[in-house]
C-alpha cells in the first residue's frame, strides 16, 4: 500500500483534540458547567472538523494511505505509532466526528456530574478515533480497549434501567472478546518472524494457513463480540437500554463499528486465507443475526431494546457484507457501518429526548407523540424509515450493495436476509405507530417539543443520512479506493 | 564371630557409635514432635540437636558440633523454655488429637519424604575433582571473613533485627493492655 | 564401605529428620511445637550441607560456614517466632494454632 | 444542458425541494406551504405537457444516464428514459397530481397538518415522476420504494386515528412483502445479467440473449413487486384499508397513479416479461382471480371509497390481464396501457367525487349520503355518473374503448375461458358501480325499511384487538364513524362544493369523455403504428351487453321504485358473508402473522435470546463466581491445612519433574 | 573497592542505624522520627538513582552490581520512599514503635537490595531471610484484636517452611555443583539438570522465592497477611517486596532455562494456576486488601509468564511489569490508606462515594485499578501486553490465551471497586488531603499514564538490564 506522509499532523490533532479537552476539563470545577460544555463542544468540534477535512481532502486519484504519520514507539517490540487514512476508515472517522459532536450537543442538558461525564466521553472518543486511524496492531488494540472501558462508568453513573448489571455485563463481555483478540494478535506478531506490529508490514508476510485459520477465528469472535455478531450480541440491547443517550449514540453508532471494522482491518487484512476458510461460517452467523434480530426486536416493548435488536440485525448486514469478500460486499459493509452509525445515533438521540422528558420508554405507555412533539417524532420516524431500508437514506445503498453481493456468494443466506427486510419494515413501523401515532397519552401532553438548539444535532445527523442517500457515490468512490486493492491483496 | 571382632575394631566401634547417635537423633526428633507435653518436646529437641551435633563430629567438624550445642541447646532451647513458661499454662486440658489431621500430615510429609528418598537413590554424587583437606578452624575463620564476609555482616544485622523485633513484639501487648 | 563414611547415610538421616519435622509442622497444634519442628527441618538442612561438605565439596570450610550461618538464622527465627507466639498467646489466650482461625476465604 | 434533461431533473428535484422546505421550515404555515407545493407541482405539469407536445411522434427513446453509484458489479446509473410510454405516464401523473393539489386546497383546508400534507404530496410527486422516467430498474426501485413511503405517510396522515396509522403500516408492510420479491428479482438480474437498464433488458429478452429460466424467475419475482404495488391477489389487502387516507390521496395514489405504477412497470418491461410465457400465464391467472375477487367484494361494500377501492383492484387486475394476455398472444402492450390511461382519469374522478360527498356529508357510507340528499350536489353527481359509465365501459366514455381493447386481446387467446371470465368481471363491475349510483340517485323515503339495514354500521371487529402487537389488520374497513373529523364541520353546510374542488372534477370528466377518441393517435404514438383492430362484433356486443346487463341488474336491485334494496347476492347468504368477509384473506394474513411471525418466530427467538443465548452468558459469569467461591475453600483458616496443601502440590510438581525427564 | 558500588546498601545500613538510635530514645518523637525517616528515604532514593549505572563485583564475586540490580534497588528505594510518604498517619502502630516500624522497613529494604545483587546462594538466602524477618515483625506490630498476630504467625510459619524447603534445595544444588556461586553453578547446569537432583534443587530453591512473590501454592499467607497487616506494611509487602522477588527469580530461574522442558512446563502450570485461582477467588472478596492479595497472586502468575520465556524480551517485560506493578499497586494502596483514616481494614463498599469525598483520590484509584486490570493507556496494560507478546514469541499460545481470558475475569472485581467508588453514595464527609499527598497523587497518575503510553525508555532500560543476567 502506498503511503503518503502528512504535511501536517492532522490525524494526531484529531486524536489529541479530545485528549486536550479532557485535560482542560480535569482542571475545571464542576460548577463551571457552561465552560465545561463549551470546552467539550470545542474539542469535539475540532475533531469533527478535522474528520470532515480528511474525508474531503483525501485524494481518491492518489489512493493508498494518506495523512500518514509514523514514529518508532517501542523499538524492542517493533511498535510504531502509525496512523493514516484510506478509503475504508475515512468514512468511519467522519462518523465518529459526527457522532461525538452531536453527542456533546445532545447531552447539553445534563445536570448530574457534568465534568466527569464529559471527561469519560472524551476519553472514549479518543479510543474510537485511535482505532480507526491506527495501522499498528499494538495501538489498534490499545485504543480499542480505551474505547471500551470508560463505557462502564458512563453507563453505571448516568445510565438507567438495570444499569449496574448492564454496565458490568457489557464491559466484561467486551473484554472477554479482547481476551481472544490478544492471543490472536500476538500469534500473528510472533509467527511473522519480523517482530513488528505494523499492520502493513504484517500484511506482506505470508502466514501459514493453519495460523491464519486460528487467528482469524479468534479475531472474528473477539471483535465479533463488539460488532454484536450473533450469538454474542446479548450485551448490546441490555447495554443500549441502560446507557445514557449520548453514550448509546456513541456505542451503537460508533463502538459497534469498531468490531466490524477490526474484523475487516485486522482479521481479513492479515489472514486472507483464514478468511476464506471461515467466510461461510461468518456469513452464516451474520445471516442468522439479521433474521434473528428483527424477530426478537418485534417482541420488545422497550424502545431502546427495539433499537438494540435492530442494531443486531443491521450489524448482521455489515457482517454479511464482510463475509462475501467481494468488492461490492465490502463497499456495502463499510458504507453500512457509516450509515448505521448515523442512523442509530439519530435513533438514540430521539429516544433519549423523549425519555428525558417522560422517563419511560415502554411502548405501551407512549403514544401520539407526533402530536406532542412533532419534531422529535419526525427525527425518530426518519431513523425508523432509514432502518426499514427506505431509499433516499444512506443505509439503503449500503444494504443494496451487501445484499446483492450476498446473494451472489451465499444465495440462501442472502435471500433470507432480503426476506428479513419485510419483518424489518414491520418491526420499525410497529414501533413508530405505537409510539408516535394514535391518541396521545394525556400524561405527556404538556411536554414541549425539541428546541431548535437541541434539534440541531439531530438535523446534522439527518442531513448526513440524506446527503449520502442522495449522493452515495461520494462515499462509495472513496471506500472503493481502498477496497479494490484490499481485495486484490487477499 | 567376624561381626564381633569387627565390632571391637575401630571402625566397628565407630559404626556402633554412629548408629547410636543416629538413633538418639531420630528418637529425639520423634519425641520432639510426638510427646504431648510441650516440655518433653523441648527435651526431645535437645536430644535431637545433640544427636545432630554428634553427626557433625562424624563429619569431621567438632567446631560446628560445639557451636550446635552452644547455640541450639544453649540458646534456642532455653528461649523456647522461656516462651513456654510465658505462654499457656501446662495444666490446661489438651484437646484430643485428630487422627484425620495426623493422617494428612503423614501423607503430606511422607510424600515429600518418599519423593526425596527416591531422588537421593537415583542420584549419583560426584565429589569435586580437587578436594582440599584443610579442615582447620583457622581456614574456616578465613573464609568467614573473606568470601562470606557479607553474609557474616548481614547475619549480625539479622540478629539485631530479630532481637529488636522480639523485644517489640513480645513487649508490645503488655504496654497496650 | 563404612556406614558413617557414606554420603547417603547422612542424607537419609537428614531426610528422616526432615520428614519428622515436616510431620510435626503439619500435625502439631501447639505453636511452640511447630516451631520445634521447624528447627528440626533446619537441622536437617544443615546436616545436608555438612554431609555434602564432608564428601563432595572442594573446600571443607564452606559447608561448615554455611552450617554456622544456618544456626544463626535459626536462632533469629526462633527469637522472632517465640515473640510472636507470646503475642499470639496474649491476644488469643492460646497457643493452639487452631484457635487462630479468623482469617479465611 | 439539454432542455429535456433539464426538464426531467426539474420534475424530480422541484417537488423534493418543496418537500424539504416545507418539512424543515414552513410546516407550521399552511399558506406558504401550499404556495411552495403548488409551484413545485405546476412547473412539472407545464414541463410534462410541453414535452409531450414537443416530443410527439418520437421514434427513438431519449436516454440520459449518469453514474449514481458505481461499486464493482453493482452499477446504478441515474438516468431518464423518455419514450412514449414514459411520456404519457408523466403527463398523467403530473396532471392528476396537480389537480389533486388544487382539489385538496378545498378538501384539506383548515386541517392542522395542512403543511405536512402538501409536503407529503410533494414527496409523492417527486417519487412518482422519478419512477416514471427512470432509465434503470434499480433507480425505478428506489423511487418505487419512495412512492411506497409517501403512500405510508399519506395513508397514515391522520395518525391519531388508530385505523389510519394501522392502515398505513399495513400498506407499507404488505407492499414491502411484494417488493422483497421485486428486489430479489433485481438481484438475480444484476448477478446473472449484469445490467438493469430497462432498454437493455427489453432488447436482450427480445433477442433471446438471456436464459429462459432467468427470465421466468426474475419476471415472476418482479411480478411480486407489481402485485404488491398494484394490489393483486393475495397481497391486495392493503389497498382497501388504504382508504383511511384523505380522499384526494386515495384518488391520486390509490387509484390513478401509484397503484398503477405496478402495471406501468409491467408495461415498461413488457418485452422482457413477455419473453416468458410461463410467467405471463401465471400473471394472467392471478390477475383474473383478483378481478373476480375484488368485484365480488365490491358488490357488498357500503363504504363508497371501499367500492371504488375494490373497483380499482379489479381494474388494475384487468389491465394486468390485458398485458399478460398480450404477452401470451404476442400482442402489444397498448390495450393494458390504454386502459391504464383512461382508468387514471375516470377512477381519479370517481374518488374525487366521492371526496366531494364525503367532505360534504362527513361520512363514507353512500346510503347515508343518499339519505342526506347526495344527489343535490349537482357537479359531483353528474361527474360521478360519467365516471361510472366509463368504468362500466359504456360508449362513448373512455372506458369503453380501453375495455374493449382488453377484451379483444383476451379473445385472442386460444383458451376462451379468460375472455369469459373477463366478461363476467365486467358484468360485476357494472353491477356494483351502478349500485352506488342508483342508491345515490334514488334515495328512498325516510321510513323505508332498508335504511335500518344500512344506517347501522356493522361493528368493526378490527378495533377490538388493536393493541400494539396485533397492529396489523382490522379486517373490516367499514367503520368510519369519526371519518376525519378534522375541521370539516365548517364546510358541512349546504353551499355546495367549493370551486377548487369542482374544477378538477370537471377537468377529469372532460378527459373521461375525450380520451377514448384519442385511441388511434395514442396507439400510433406508442407503437409507432396503429394496427386496425378487427372489431369482433360478437365481442363488442357481448361486452356492451354484459355492461348493460350489470347496470340492469343494479337497476332491478337498487334503482327502480320497487327495488328491494337487497342485492341479488342476498339470496345466497353464505356467499354474501364470504364476500363481506372479503374472502377471508385478511383473516388469513392476520392468522399467519399472529401464528407464525409473532407466535412462532418472534416468541421463540425472544425466548431463546433471553434464556439460551443470554442465559448462557450469564451462566458463564455465575460459574466464574461460583468457581471463585469454591476455590476460596482452599484458603481455610487452618494454617496447617494450607501448609499441607502447599507441601502436596510441591511434591506433585517435583514428581512431575522427575516423570517428565 | 568503589564505595559507590555498595552505596545504596551502605546508605540504608546507616539509615537503619539512625532509626535504631531513634528507637532507643526514651522520649517518643513521632513527628521528628517521621520526618527523619522520610528525609532519609528520599535521600536513599536519590542515592540509589545516583548509583544506577554502577557496575562491578564485590565481596569476592558474591555480590554483583549491574544495571539489573541497580534498577531494582532504585525501585526498592522508591518503594520505601513511597511507603514512607503514606506513613504520615500511622494510626495502627503504637506511637512509641514508629521508629522501630521505620527501622524494620529499612532493614527489609536493605535485605531486598542485597537480595537483588547477590549472586551467591547463601547470600541470597540470608538476604531473603533478613527481608522476611523484618516483615514477620512488621505484620504483628499492628494494634489489633488478634488478626494481626494470626496473620503474623501464619506468615512466619509458611515462610519458615518455605525457607526450609529452600535450604534443602540449596543443599542439593551445593551437593551437585560443589559451589554456592552462581557464576560457578551456571557452567555446570547442563550436567546438573541431566540429573533430577538439580531440577529438584532448583524447584525447592524457587519455593522460597515463590513464597515471596506469592505464587501458587506458596500464596497462602498473602490474603491473611494483607488483611491482618497494617495498611502501610501491606503496601510495602505488596509493592517493593514483589519487585525484589521478581528480580531474584529472574536470576535464579535462568538456571533452569533451555535445559528443562518439564521445568518450564511446571512453571507454566504454576503461572496458570496462580492467575486463575487469584482472579477467581478475588471475585468473592469483600475486604479490599484481601481482594488485592488475591489480585497479587494473579499478578505473580502474570510475571511468571515473562520468566518462563527465558529470553531477553520476556525478561525485560517481566522487569517492566514488576516496576509497573510497584507503581500501580502502590497507587491503589495509597488510596486505600488515605481512605482508611483510622488505619482500619477497608471493605470494598467502604470506598462508597469516594468520587465526591475526594475526586483526586478517585482518579488515582481508577487509574491504579485500571492499570492493575490491564486497561490502556496505563502502564499495566502495556506491561501485560509486552509480557504476552514475549510469551507468544516463545510459542506459549495457550498460556497467553488463558492469561488474556483471566484478564477479563479480573476486570470483574476491579470494576467492583470502581463501582463502589463511583456509584455508591458517600456515607462520610470529604477527605482532606495534604499537599504532598496531592502531589503524590498527580505524580503517580502521570507515571501510570506516561509510562503506559511512552514505554520505550523504560523498556530499553529493562532490556539493557536483563542482558546483564542472561
């Protein structure tokens, strides 16, 4: 892969702007709430701006790895600080920027332990950015865990609904995943014979098929936990339900993508033969997840559970796309990561708004919210329609690419996934109908609608969904620049 | 007949004496761990220590044997006696021994014992190719102050620590209570 | 070969002492008796050293020095152990090791 | 830029912009929203007509394509295909949607969701226009889905009403059911053919470049989508329910344009579909069944919109019959397509008239309208009669010509059963249509016993179990007791129909009268040549005869002074119940959904998720804790036990070392 | 002879004497004693750092001064200094014994310093005993109602039996090689390990050291002593003495390297059992220190992973990890002893509401706990990953897998601490921290982060150091 060094450390700045915000926050007092929010917003905004910049400024003609920064880190162990942008991670960096920026805005009204909240959130985001931009396994894994662990505290303190159980379950489950990742990753390192964590260098090594098989399945399962691959998904609905709004947004929107991205970036990239061997299995899990997610979601009565299971289903589409191993499939998978990220963020931010007001998410208790809060409802309905795969939204294209590729490679699984779209529609509309339509619950009629300021983050999300829904090529052409060489390299 | 003449020959006498010493040692050790009266234990220990000192004699080092008697019998055992007197009164009824525990101890210790015996049996010991025959105390003193001088110094510190510690710990409660 | 002129004899005697000492440590209740047993173990060890010294070592002085050091260490250990045992007695009113059973799990 | 291309782009973009503007900024301000929407629908209207006149007589289709999405195998072009077929449809859609927008000013005036209504209409206009001029099937699918979305939004426009939101959901899900088939067909074509270009597909199928199995499979799968959109058996069930939407919406979407999109698609890829005789035969069978089925149900409905809805279903089926028969008999698409055109005019008219009545009387029950003096609304009454005549195929209305053509095509088939069934359908159509007309025209005296029967609305059984998990169907769509009580009170008084509402009626009535005589020019335009249709007088006579017989039957039952106001079907109560229960198809779907989707899959998957999958995870966690507790017993308080343990382990390790050597 | 070679030891000897004189004074001068001890400890750390790059052999080659030993000496000096830092409030030690308390800490440090430099078996033994005896005394020095002496007596006897085993092992090694000098033993190792007696001798010798490190099955003292000992004493045991044990194990285990497959296997098994047992049992603990004891057992298992590689990288990782462990464990203990203002034992739930009682301590606690759990970007994460990496390089796939899974299990109980500190509502008022404590907090936190993110310097240092022992 060609590497183009950065003229200016954009990526490090992107990575460090939340860190800088975090450190400033450490020295602020809890009482200075406005300042705290401001600092968080600025640091998130900087990251957001930089992520947009890298997305736009990435030279598609040039291709390869751009904005590269590379420093020796630990010589004895072959660890380098190696970050870069290519077609497949630029969208995800952008996604992270979007979600964190809107997430900070969404949590603007937080009153409880504001300082700590933003500290942990920024820490988490640092990890997410780091994972997406790292090309060194060590840093990849380091950031991966940074992204996971603050979740515990975020859910524990600012969460709801069985939050202690959920926080513990989520964290342990994800860390159990990394219990599989470590051996897999290190097996690659040790059997490469070149003693480096540099992924690009490791990619050049021909690992023996046996090692590839072992490592791939370890990484698949390990990262698969975070990607909520069936049957390792049960933490996700529970965790989403318990987490506070912005954390759910980040978590479902971005964190789950870490898992699938890592499967692509690490497992498939470094163990192509392992991937060939396990692709069938991976496709099976993904297809089961797609079908399973919608059916289980159909029976849920808590709004966030519903979204949680829809995430399981949608992440199954990502998995299916990855499993195909074709250009279309991978394009679609990456696109779906982005689209699902924005969509779920929108979902959760809409639900969070309603929950903040009503303190319930039971579908039975809600109703007629379109009357009470037309704008908030519109946000949710938009997300639901996007989830149901309505064209004009980004996720439609992603699903289209994945499903076509899937039918091509795994006909039965692909067709099952397509069939699940019906239930997916039923599932999304059922929620919309019961929550937003019908007669309003008199208990809630006095609530006010979203203020323009709080509507802004949601509008940003919708804007991105629709923009990439109408102009999918802006995204796909970018993703393609890295997927095509990626497939060739396999 | 042969045996008798052998017995009165110097090696025979030495062997008999050796066996006697060994028996004393082991008997003493057995008393030290098995007698129910704690004083008997101490006496058994004394016996065993003296036996070991005798063994040291057989091992060509009267100096160490003397030190053994001096330090162990003269100091350690006396200290133990003091401790006995300072602690539990002798007249208290003793709880019955638990056969389960004894069995466990025998098995545990026996395993290690058997294992080490087997090991010793298997091993062939090779003496050093060149062996000095200088058994004098002077040489020992020389070693003590050259090669082992560091340990020698550390031991003194160790003893200081032990003394101070013993004082602090043993005295501690009284002041507190 | 004479009995007392054989390395193995001494090693076996040391092992027997070790065995008895270990048994005492594992079986006795009285803390002082346990200490006595520990002394036996240490004696066994020093007997080992002396035996190796007598039959194998290049310099006969080394083993003797070691034996001396072991004695000193044992004495120090006895001092500390006894003082702690007295402290135990003072606080628990017993020198029975089975009375000291607060810490568990 | 090519003016044609610019025009096409404007047709798609303007309504979209209007939708966005209204939804984001002006949805609280009715007049502004209306203005935006009207601008965004008038310009396409002008463009459409201009293009029709400018391009009248083109031979070669105009194609403009750009890359929309280029992945690897999947290449989605965005483009416009302008040929006679799409031009005519473009004009129909633009015109009717413009008329409806005008009409709605009156109909929807004062509704709190006025702005949103126009936004949704704009969205519909955008997607329908886009659908019509799509150059590729995938692009068509995109707009197809968007049409479905706007249909969902408009049906559930009065979302506070349970039945309305329910119907919207049902419409979306049921059509999605068909669309999945459509999508699968597209996927097959993409994979095995590689392109979804409409012109390319038609050419390839026509020139035998595709394997027959692929054509048949994809054709049938695509027909699933057509069946969903055009409400063919067995997934026609959403359309009657869709009448929950505002009546103009029903006129626009659920009769004239959107539901016709299915048939339009069939026309669009007619050469491709026609390449598979098997598929054509199956389509013909399904369409015929649908036609008979919906006509019979239409005979017993008491809701005027229901009647028209079933009539729509049957007419769509009739078009499909025409097309598939043409496909089987190597005919042309003209018959079906012509009927589509005429039907758009007269069915929209029927609905708009119904809307005028509903708006005026605040009820959907035409018996009630009749009693309240429905015939006094002159313009609607006259136009509805014209439209009804057209529906029955009475000369000189437009319907006469198009129906005649279809029956002619059916008659070309070797098996005459199809044409007989077609005639039977025509008979039923005339009967139920004039049932409505006669009831409206000739109300009985106030004390007539028949009122009792129709005044009392049957208890709708769908509302009883309408909790969230069972949202799907409410079987009976009769109940409209509170039919959109939004702001109609003010209009309910007697000063007739406002001009914004009567104007579209008159325009459409004009079309209904004129269109039939444009048959030849249209055919020339569409096919490049006009073949003289050998008019079989037997057929002509039987067609008209059957229509008249139907009207006569209706007269006997409903019209004449002494009519019993009992349908002849009353004589066979079992059959009547069967029809009233809509052949139990709704029941079937309800049962299917409850039993399989909710009862089996959803329930058991959920159980499995909680107990097996999640339970397994928790079990691991608990076993760790249990293991910790168990292991903690090693750490007894007894020093000597610990020592023993230590010694034994040490010995074990030592023994292992010795053994290992 | 260059005095600097023996500089730290001499300094600590002098320091011990000074404190000894303090203890002889009739008047109890708590403040003065403390400041003297603290000042001396600080000076000692400086001396140890100053002597960091000394190199040479003294005492007739019985004592080797090289970077390896000097790093550990500096670590020990640091450990002592840190423990002194938190000994301002020795609530559970009689005021009149404060001087003795510091004295024993010093002698213990001295013993351990000698331990890490010794290359002669007997010196190792005696130095070990010196450090152990000081600790035996320190544990029951606590004011208490019996737990302290119970812990003390258990500690003592387990230690005595272990050292008995060790002596036996030393004897066998002596018998087989005729020498007590490592430099003379190493050349004979191949033939020695060909006979079982060498292996068993080595195993028994390691028993005494494993006792120090609390590796299974010599771990039994740890929970009891951690719970029964005074907080500061336990801090010292948990930090400095672990580091010393690691150092000497690294030196000695080398003897068995490369020759004994089964020897390595045995160590692997001990490592696995240690971490599994430690982590599983820690889950059910209520007492904070007791939980940390089990965590230390688990960590002993982790360190062994580095030991059994017998390679430069593995050893370097083990050194890095030992140093990391010192810092992170100390951080946690510091918080513990700051929260336990009366010097009492702390239940985990007594950390309740720490976030509002003292945010700074909470930050330290979180960082320390996360470092122990191996969560990035902490020193613990880096250390653990380096350990795993080097083990994987040697092909210990299953070991790494089990180690990594164990990491997950351990997270459970570490998170329980976080849970208590962050989630439960406070039952007591805010904690006041003195400025040195605050500074200490910040320093430790930054150390945990900085060395976790920028490990290169430390790793290179450790690599250079371990080349001395390999």
